[in-house]
C-alpha cells in the first residue's frame, strides 16, 4: 500500500489485511457536522480485519467520548 499526500509518499508498506476509511474531500465542515466524500476498504482474512478494528479502538477509543458528545449535541443520541 502506498499513501500519498500532495504527490509525496507519506506511507508505504505491505499488509495482510486491514480496514481503511479515507476522507477525500470536504464539502462542508461545521462544529457538529461534516459533508464529505470518502472511500472505505476492508481487505484480508476476517480475523485480520477484526484485529485491525481492535487496534484502531485500542489506539483511538478515547476519541469516542468526544464523538458521543458531538452526536448528543446535534441530536443524534438521546441524553440518558
């Protein structure tokens, strides 16, 4: 896999599987909402993909508190 930013390679490696979500462009961004074009990709054996999700949650799970607060404020979650 090769990931480029502004024509420059910022990541290059091989992998057995994983889960990716890329925001390609942002149409509108507000404090509580985003309208964007994105691409998603799952590849590899199901257990490898599961491991990729688990590592994302382990490393970035703390962001979920912020996400939940944003969803509550914009009305997508009820305050319970």
